[in-house]
């Protein structure tokens, strides 16, 4: 009798999980990590419901994230050393993201802009006196961080940004320093795998997707590094829907009740 209960429970859970994986939506939690040059990484948690498509076998083909899943986080001083220029980053939220080609074939990806402002400070202080403020994604513009294209910002130091969309691959950026040219891989790179590590059956609970983006920033500063990368890492963990958790709870409770009844009949 107990074996039949266990088999029934496993079957119900399999149906619930399969339904979640093949449905048009999957709940997720995740992190959005931003890093400019050698400044410390700025990590923002997020959650929401993603729109997904798969090939019927849990292989994730495309993914759409809702706007506002990450943020808002405002006025974060990333570096506060008196002798070093500092950076204040305000992230009000992400725009809608649309990604394709996730599982199989060439590295996929797509655009997802960020609403916010990077304020580069030349002088230490509570007001963060700055030479320039740079929108992460300019209003009404076709270019921006996580979208692609080239944009400029002018001030005491002029900046040029070469942006790129998010990718599941591993970009390698060439950086020119005053004394050398180096290739910098964007680590740890993107990937998609399911509950079993290194498989591509991602479109189900416990699946993980990581996308990366990189922006090459050119400056007019002399005598220092004239260009440096700004990187973003977006990590998503698909989680069971509330209905699946409720089903699991009922199943565990049923097994416990059956065990007590069986012990009482001995």
C-alpha cells in the first residue's frame, strides 16, 4: 500500500513539474551584477515571472523577462576612497528583455536595457561632485548598456561607449593600455542548464540561465588606461510554481498520515 502511495505521489509531481516546464511562464529569482572597470561589482537581486518557449522537451528556445524585475536600488557609493575617483550608481529597474537561441546552435541572447544613472565622481564627498553623469540606457535612444550601439557622453572627461546586447556566450574584449594590448575574457560567461548540470533542459524548475554583456568605454584621459570594460552578468534560477509546492506538501502530508495509520494498526 505504501509503495502505491509513493508511486502515485511521484506521478503527480512529474505531471506538475512537466506542466510548469512546458507552460508559457516560469517563476524565477536571480541577480543582476554590474561592474565598471576595477570598481567592485554592484549586485541587485530580482524576481518575477518569465515568458518562455521550449521544444517540448524542456530545451529553452526563447525567454522574455518583465520590466522592473530588478531594482530599484538608488544612490549606491561603490568606492569611497578619498584619493580615488568614485562612482555612484542608481538603478531604477530593468527594461523588458527578450532573448532567443538559448539552447543549441550558436550562442544566443538579445537586448535588455537598464534604467538608471552612473555618476562618475572626481572628488570625494557626500554630494559626489562629478564631472559627468551617464544614463545606462538613454531615453528614446536606440543604443545603451545591454542593448548595443555606440553613444557618447561629454564633460570634464569625455566618454565613448561601445555597447552590446546580452549573450549566452563568453565575450572576449581587447583592451589597449599605455604599454600593452591585452585580451580580457568576460568571466564567468553565459550558460544554460537544467536540473542535471551541463544539460540544456533548462525550461523547468531548477533550470538556470546566465547571460552576460560588455560595454567598452573609451576616455580622453592621458597617462592612464584610456579604455576599460563595463560588464553585466544576469543570472536566473527557475523555481517551482506555488501549485507545485502545494502538491508536494499534500503528498508529504499524505505519506505521513499513511505511516501513522499503518503503525497504529500493528
